[in-house]
């Protein structure tokens, strides 16, 4: 013992010294217990004996665990949160008495009560390690690679989206941090949200990519959009970010089949200065005056927001493509809808759109829309062999859509709805959403909405109601049977007429 004690004093990392004898079977089980403990639950990474305090990495890890477990984000673990935490870590809730005992012990030892992260460290290290491991930490007190980057293979022809549960989870994260309930995250609230991250995951460009409020703070809609964007562009990164926010393994199914897609990608092409950025920012409701306040280093090549397509909310992701005309990559060409924007006041700007279309999209199935940007300016004749309208007619595209973000109010949203509709329903015939009154789509729309059809419909409806719908008949199943058959026949007939009209030149 005299030899060992000075060594122990000199090397503080030696945790225990056990005097044992194999011959006399003295302290054999103790020896194994301490040896095992030294390997499985070492004190060294958690506690610095020289300074007599927890190590920084351990404080950081426990702080994150505390914040993630503090579901209402009030800085205190209440009984519910403590029980939840206990269940997550040890698969069993704390009995009410045990809960009180824990709090009493902490109250006695720590002035700040349950708020202090020293709570678990005051206990046995086995417990601390169990908590840390349950929350995904490895022996170096870093989050485990498998936890941060789970194996997740996405087939090349699939896109990645968050599912309903993921949105619910993110909604709860937003609510937890939006302390003043103004549906936006102030810089302090955002800082608090990212306190569980080792670094701030979002760059300076986030505020120009998604919706913000008047103060430039990211809104609830913007928050979800940013997550949708990360999931779409880099699902591995999204999983990593989620790992910092969740208590346990992520069980969120992130992949959806194409048919149920919610996020649609639109690539915006146009020459330098044609107004691409203005178009992107217009989608976030920002007019030219607002756009002029955006600093160069905060500029983003993406804008994501929701658009309503026949009553359904879809995410439309706009991506400004700035690459050189001749070197467009596969990734730059792959999208759900193409937006070609030219500047009505610049006579050379349309030619670029025409060339891009002819070189890359003329034979592809991707729907394209031509946008005549800066429509508030005086229109110049475009230097091209045909006018933009003639070009659209020739290539069976919808006519050029006028757009301007030089408005007093937020720019009009119709154009984005049209783009989203084209992306969701890329079928060639349904592309046209114009009011040209010449194409089949317009003729169909006009026919359905015509006064004659409307009057006939109303007359028929009132006739059926007055003649057949008595209280007794309403109850009779034969009436509903007849009504259903009638409705089906009408639907089939209407569809047949519609198809016939579509086929007509
Ligand atoms: N009058 C008017 N000016 C606009 C409009 N949109 C953009 N501008 C102006 O046109 C110029 C170029 O607009 P941007 O949106 O930066 O054009 P861009 O295509 O993104 O340019 P690059 O990113 O350089 O390729 C800016 O000075 C804008 O202020 C608009 O709708 N009306």
C-alpha cells in the first residue's frame, strides 16, 4: 500500500486501488467490479479530479440532454419531463415518492434545485454513462456516428421528403422555442434552438430562402420550409440535424414515393440581370423595395414556400440556375418544372431563354413556362426570329406570363401557383392555364363555366329537388341509389365530352 499510494496521488486518473489476493481469494469480486467499471463507466471523461469539476464535453452533453428533455423549454424539468426522461433512459418511470426523493436530494445539495445539470453527476457514474449512452453519446462524449448518420440509401430516381410525423415533431420544436408565441423565431429564440447543436446549422442565406416576418425573423412557415429544403437537397444532413434535436433514435420515415410527393422543384433560367433573384424573392412575398435591403452575402439561390394546387398545399422549391449556357449539368437540368425568365426591357434577354429551351428542354417531358419579367418597364422588341408569344405557340407552351416584383404590395402569387400546378400535373394537355380563349383547355373551361351550362345545371337541380325530394324520399335508399347512378352517368358523359374536346385540334 505504501508503494501504491504515492503513485495514486501522482496520477489522478487512477480511480481505485484494490488490495487483493488470488491465493486467499481476497477482494476478487471487488477487483473485477472496479476493473469493469473503469472500462465501462470511466470517471476520467466526465470529471476532472485536479479542478474538481465536470469536464467541458460532459457539461455540453448533459446540457443538451437537459434541453432536449425540457419539453416546454422553461429551463426546469418538471415531474412529467423527469418521468419521460427516466422512461427514455431506464425504460421505467419514477415512482412519485422516488421523484420527491430525487428532488429533495438535489434541493439539499444544489442551491438552484433541479435546474442544475449536476443532478446526475452527483449520483453514480454508471447512471451518468447510462444517460449519455441512451442519448447517443460514445466513449469520447461525442454523438455516435451511427446515431448522426444512419445508413439511409435513397434510390437515384427518388426524392426525399419529411412525413407527417416529422412535420409534427418539427412543429413541436418550433412551439417549444417560440416563447413569445408570435409565430416567428427571434435571433435569441433561434440561438436557444440551436444550443443543442455543436454548430449553427443554417447559413446567413436562410432568411432569403424562406419566409420571414417584418422583422426578418423566420416564421413558422419558413421554419418548416427550411427543413423541407434540407430534406430534399441533403437528407443525410437533415438526419444529422434531427439527431441533435431528438431524445432517442429517429424513427421518422423520411422517404415517400413519387406519387405522394409534396415538394416540387422548379429551376429558374435567365441571363444575368433578367430578374431571377427578384422572381425568387417575390415568391417569399418580397417586393423590389424589400429586396434592395438584402445584403449580397445573405443572397440565396433557393427560395421555398408553399403553393396551393387545387386546394392542396404543396412545397415549391425555386432554384436559380446561374451556370454557363454550355455547361449545364444533369443536376441543373433535373427538375419538375422549368421557368425561363426574360427581361421585357432588355431586347437581348429572350434569345437566351429560347436557346436554353431548344437545347435542353424541347424534347424533354419537363413542362416549361416563359416569364416576361420586369413587366412594369417599357417593353422592347426582342431580338429573335420570332416573338416570345409566337415561340410559345410554336412549342405548345403556355403564353408568356407577365411578372413584376416592382410593386407596392407583395408580388402577385398566381404565377407561382401556375408553376406548382404544372409541376404537380406535368401532363402536356393540362399545362395551359391561360385565358387565351383559343386553346382546348380554355374552350373547355369556358364551356363548363358558360352561362348556358350554369343555367341548365341550376334549372335541372331545382327541378330534381322540387319533384323528387320529399322528406320521405330523402330517407329512402332507392332515391339515393337513383341519384348516385344519375351522378355517375353524368360524370362519365362529361368526361367523354371533355376527352373529345381535348382531341379536337
Ligand atoms: N423594374 C423592375 N426591376 C427589377 C425587377 N426585378 C428585378 N429588377 C432589377 O433588375 C436588376 C437585376 O435583378 P436580379 O433579380 O438581381 O437579376 P438576376 O437575374 O438574379 O441577376 P444575376 O443573379 O446577376 O444573374 C436589379 O437591379 C433589380 O433591382 C422588376 O420586376 N421590375
